[in-house]
């Protein structure tokens, strides 16, 4: 594999930072999984979690960097799980009391460039891109193409819609990614009507996307039934031809694909649905529970993890729910989404707009 050394990292990160210094890194070739092949020195305190002899991997994504330390292909149980925040000068460590990984987060693109440049210059770090962590199977065979730096899968849908391989804010199919309120384009720590962008503090005080005067502030209504691109989390964060799916596209995904529930996708211990390109018309719209010998991860598919939703400061993971761009015009304080658990998959219009949900993008 081709090594990514100082000059290449600097050029790529500089270009990302130059595009938008005030927003988080929104994609490009630096996003992905990298193995540390050279590291001279310690930077993370007593535990040298970047020792290449112990197989260290950096998973660089929009929300930050996950650092995995392995020894002979297994997680080193002595490595603490902590949160690292870098302000350009200092590295702040927050110990969460777990093991196996650490997370560097809260980095804008410019700060990520400064942080990685600092490591490369001070500690002579070199990387090479890899497809999967040790013990994980690569599912890159399901990739059909790339749009503006992000991979997609062609599931053979009638509309020609292509679905992203990972959630917005994630670099792997099993990662949850970021959470967005409907019509908002950045994650936040508190999801409620009081903090929602297009309401004056409550569900019946809407200020945009309102088809019923009862729910509008001072009787406000408009004719908008789907998100403007400026309010589309997929488009704003990924650009290019990416956007959030419509309700119709989510219905099509349910009706034309073969859905298989798994409690551990690709050995990751993350549960959710593997959504396969149907091999026959009789498989379309089926929801299969259990082993399915006629399908495997080498077949064309996407994976939708049960990432749950956020309400106020809490995360609930009892089911999966992915936002569409479509307003529920009967109850405009709600939006349509695909929802699922191990028993069923459906499209529901009962999602209150202030909830934080993951987004799976589409393109054509």
C-alpha cells in the first residue's frame, strides 16, 4: 500500500482547511482508516498508543479521529479510552474509564491539519491506508463508485438512486456518525424544541416548513414540503450530488431490496440491517431474520446500524431511524423517516423534527 508521508498529508489537509477553516472537515481523501507505520516518540502521556509495533490505526472522520491500538491483531486491554481535544497548542485528555480506543474530537479542519502536522514533524509519523481493522473483513467489494470523496453503492433501484456506504459523519458502515435535527446541518449537544432552528421554542411555533397555520408562529405557513439544499445535512456536509433521501426513495429502498437483520455486522458487534441488492424479484421487499446462505458480505449491499436518536442530552438506541428530506404535511412538526428494529422496517411520519437522527445520504 502506498504510504502517506508528510508532504502528502500536509497538502491534503491544507486544501481541506483552506476550503473552510470554520467548519469541520467535510470529506476528501484524508477521511478513512490509516495504519501508523512509523512513529518516533510519545505524545499521549504514559501510554504510547501510537507505537507501530503494537499495530496502531487512526480512523479519521468528520467528527474527529478514533485511535485504535492493537497487539498481534487484538485490542490491547491496557490502553485507556479517553477523549483528546487539541486547540493548536495543547492536548487535553479526558479519561472516560473505558479501554481499547481513544478519541480525538472537536477538531475543525484547520485544527486537524495543525494537530497532524505537529505529530508528523515532531514524531516523524508515517501512515498507510487500510480497508479494515485486524479481525474485521473488508466490505469494500460492495462499493460501486465515489461522489465528491464519499463512496456509494448501486443497489439496482428503479429510480437510479445510489446510497452512501456510511452515515454522514462516519467513515465506516458500522459507525453511527453525526446526529441532526430535521432541517439543521450541524450536530449539537442539546436536541429540543427550545434549541431547534425553525421553531420559536415549541412544536406549534414553527417558522419554516409549515403546512398548517395551527403549528406556525402567529399562523405562519409556507408551501415548502421538502428541505431546501441549504437545510439538507447531506448536501451541506458532503456537497457534490449528495442529498438526504426523500420519503419516496426510502420507500423504494424497502420495497426493492432484501433486508437481513444482523446482531454483529462484519464482526463489529454493531446491530442493524444489511440491505442487499435483490438477486431475484421474489426477494424484493423481504425482511429476513436469521442466516441467509444465498447472500453474503461479498454481495452488493449497504449496512444501516441501529444508531437510535438523540433527545435533549440523551441517546436512545432502542431502534434505528434515518431522516428523509420530506415533511409530514399532515403534522408539520414531524418529518418522514425510515425506522426499524429486529422485527420490522417501515417509513414513519411520526418523527418530531427536533430529534437528532443519523443521516444516510443518496445521490444520482
